[in-house]
C-alpha cells in the first residue's frame, strides 16, 4: 500500500530480483542433474557431495528439492563410492528434515519426500538381486534415520515414522513394482533370519551348552563346507537340525547379498562368527539376545511386549556385550534378525488406532491419507511382525463388524495371518495362542464371513480366513470354534433357499472339514466322517443342479475333502467351460495338493493341463476372457515356488511344477508364457541345487516326470493315434521345457 493506504499495481508485480533468482535456481538444478550423469566418477561423486552440503539447510533443501530425486538416483550408480555417498546423503536429509516432521505433525511436508523411501527400497531390491553389497548399510540407515530407532520417540511418533517409510513403497505397483518388491524382500529376510536365529537360541538354551564346539565333522552350509559338532548316531538328528538352522542363517544374512563375499570363504567366516557367539557363556548376553529377538518379556513378566522406551537401553547393553566379547562383526546379521527395531507391540497398537481413527486426548485427528496408509500397514505388516500385532488382536476383532466392507476385510485378513502364525508356533515352545472369548470371536467371524462372502468373489477365501483365525485360540478352544462354525453352516444349509447363502455355507463347511483333519481322536473322527459324507453328498447334488455359485462351492468342498476321482471327472466333462468354473476348480485342486488333501496324480495333472490349454488357446489376443481366468490357476501354481510352505514334499513339487507350467506353452500372451516359464525355471533351479546337495539324480527324475505327464495329455494321445503325425502340439510343449533348461544351464554343467 502507498502512503494513502491504497494498494499499488507496482507493489503487486513480481520483483525482477526474484525472477532472476528463480531462473538462476532452475539453471543450477538443471546443471546439477546433468552433471550427475557425467562419465567421470569423480564428477558424479562431487555432485552428490555438493548436493548434500547445500541441502543440509532448510533453504538449500527448498532450492534443490525439484532436482533431488534425479540427482540422488545415482544410488543405483555402477560405482560403489557413488552409491555409498548417495545412501549417506539420503539418510542425512531424511533424518534432519523429514523424521522430525512426522513427530511435529508436519505431515504434508513429510509426504513431499516419499520418494526417498521408494528409492531406498528400489535400491535394496537391486543390490540384493545383483549381489552388489550395501544392504547392511541400507538397513542401518533405515532403522536409525528413517524409523527413529534409538531416538527416544514415543510409540505414536514411531508408528507415524513407520507409516511414512513403508506406505509409499507398498503403494507402488506396475512398472514401479521393484519398489514394493524391495520392501517385501527386506522384511521377509528379516523375518526368516529372525526365525532361524530364534531356533538357534532356543536349541542352545534347551541343551544348556554350546551347540558348535570346535572341530567335528563337515556339513554343507549354503554350498560351502563348514564345521559342525561331532555327533554319534544318537545325536545325528540334532546335528542335522542345527546344520539346517545354520544354513538358514547364512542364506538370509547380509553376506549372501555381497558378490565379493558370497563364496565358500564367506560361509566359513559366518560359521566361525556363529561358533564364537555360541561359545560365549555370559548369561546376560543370551538373555538380552532372546528378549530383543522375540520383542517380548518372559511369561513371569506377564508376556507383554517391550515398550518403545526400553528398547534403546536394551540395544545399548547388547552392543556393549558384543564389544566385550569381541563379536562386533556380528552386528549386521543381528541388526537384520531384530524385528523389534522396526515394530513393537505399543507401536502396533498406535498403528491400529490410526486405522480406527482413534486419537489420544489433546491430539487432532489425522488426515484421511494417513489413515489409508495406516490401514495398508495393518493389512500387510502382520505377515512379518505377528508378535507385535498379537497383543492388540482384540481391537482388530472389533473391526470385523465395522460398517465399511473394506475395514471388515482388512480386519479379517489381519486376524487370519495372526492365526496362521499362532498355528505354526504350536509345538515349538513358543505357543502364541491367546485366551479370548470364544463365542464372541466366532460370532464376529461368522458375521464378517457372511457379509464379505456375499459381496466378494465366490472363491472361498473369506471362509478359509475365518476358520484360520480360530487358531488364535488355544487348541481345545479352536476345535470347539470349528464345531460351532460347522453347526452354523449346517443350519444355514437346511434353513435357507438362497443359492448364494447355501454356497457360503458349503464353503465354510469345506474350510472347517479341512481344518478338522489330523486334530481329532478316534471317536471324534467317526462323527466327523459321518458329517463329511453328508456334505460330499450335498456337493454331488450341487454339481448336478448346475448353478454356478453352488458348483464353485461344491468343487471347493470336494477338493478340501480329497475327492480325487470326482474332481477329475468334473474337470474332464467341462473342457470347454465358458464360465471359468473348471479353472476355479483347478485352483482348488492345487491348493488341496499343497496342503496334503489330494495326491499329485496323473489324472489330475492331465485334466488340469487340458483345461489350461483350452483356455489359453481359445483366442489369439490379450483380451481372451478364458485366458484371464487361467491366471487364477497360474497364481495358485506360483505359490508352489515358495520354499517356506510347510509339509511340501520335494518330489511332489518337482512333479507338479515341472509339468503343469508347460500347459502355457501355446498361450497367446507372452507375459503369461514368461510367468509360467518363471515357475518352471525356479523348479529346475531347485532340482539342480538339490541334486548336488542330496547326491540324487533329480534332473533325471524331473525329466521322467515330464515324459510321463506328456504321455497322458489328450493332445499327445490324439497325435499318437493318427495314421501320420509330426506331433506339433506335443513338440511345442516339450520345446517349452527344453528351452527353459538350456537358458537356465548356459553350459555350466553336464547334467542338463
């Protein structure tokens, strides 16, 4: 305003100085971005150093902010020095500017830098896949600079920091799927190494003495020859168990991700380090290690989780013990094995409260975007941190009856994962079952199953999750809960005429009958067999009726009860099924085989292959609807490549995964062909590795399985019966296997 109080046009015009400054800033950012791609490593390194120096202040950060993602993408540089400089710069920027913003409520400012967690997760996936190293450095800066470990932050702020780091990576997909893959890979390796080291600590505690004394026989550990304890025939089983634990520790540790260290010498070094740890007789070190590993106190303390404020002193004391015993070289492996540095029960409680929109007194409600991000973490993190979410399961159970279908489904997913973890812990000395109100839990699960299955795809997954959640209860309570659900399904089947409700009842009965197997005494088994026969009879009636919803439920029930001949006949009759019912039945068969309900038989493999070939060859473009339905079978087949599936026999896995993927040899979509080839390739890699470890001709066995499979296919039988044939379809299927074997081997062995 001028002297008279009136605004002037000149005062509102942009200053020439500001215009010039903005132009200079843009030219500076462009120059730095261009020089970050210079051919000289020293120039690229200097660009990163200048960027770090300028961006250390808030003004410099605002100046370079538009160009920072491009400049610091040199974290993927081919030179290790440039990669390390970028990692340090990303860590310092996030800790100084972003981490504090989560604690002070500056959420919009913090969300502007979501590209930093995305870039670091992408870097982890790249480094681990290429064995470039730096993964231990990444884990250290993530915990210290991005999650606030050791910063004495309250649980709610730690939870917000975790949301800020994980949510941007979890939301990525499509072309940027490497970001989500990097975070998933990091968390899965932390979980697996935690489980392996926990087994080692428990075994040592049970024995009351070191497991790995110096000297002894040799065992193969991750492809390398390492020492183990001397064992007689009586101790041979324990020795094998210990060697399996050591294999897992070496396999999931950071050394396996460094090409320079991933050799036989590194495995021997890891074995030496573990032997040094095993020889320590300091009870305080082992107590601290066990508490930090499981993130919980002993039962004498009430079984409550470690509080966030207690973790820092515990880690400091454990670090002091490592220094005293000269074991500091174990730091990277221990850091990966500690789940408590990422999430503790009080922080998980804060996450659940963020999702439930429950804010402590005196705090303003969070933005809707943060609630969505928190819900994403509640859905996906229990898979990796079940012990952190288990103490808060009652709050999650309350959300089963939420008005939002998405919230109910998320709660069911979370509880099912926790139930699966509790079931896996039974008999291991770490039983995670919790005393809960059985009637209330069953009522909530039935309500959620009925509401969600009515509006969801009729694949039975909702009912399976509801039954799996019962494993949160102690063993007797879980069995009674299954009986209650089965009685509810029986009542719904008899009382309702609604086709969809009858289908839900049959799916729930299938899940309950599958859960009952193997957990009953002789008298209960007789009663269960009568109930099973009644439901199988109901499934036969449903197949005869022809209603799609009931047919889907009937095939689910037949697969769960092991009715092999009925399923094979059903698949054979519906080769040209346009509704996709038979393909869904094939997915049910694969699930039942994986869980031991059905055998891997020639008639099932040949009929499923016929269904797949008919679907993928029905049209010649990407819009083929039946080819999309076959993706359900491919997704079920991909789960067989996971090495962590319990109870899976190696020969069954080789037989199924070396044969059924070849049914996609004639698929019109190259993307689907390559996805099936990836399953086949993973199977052949397993056969090659295990052939050396077991000294068995597994490659020959795999090829024999394939020839037997090929001889039972309809296309081969048709071509063999012809007066003259060049066997075009059979050749295409066989070529698919041979090409994969040749690509995999690349002349490195004589077995292929």
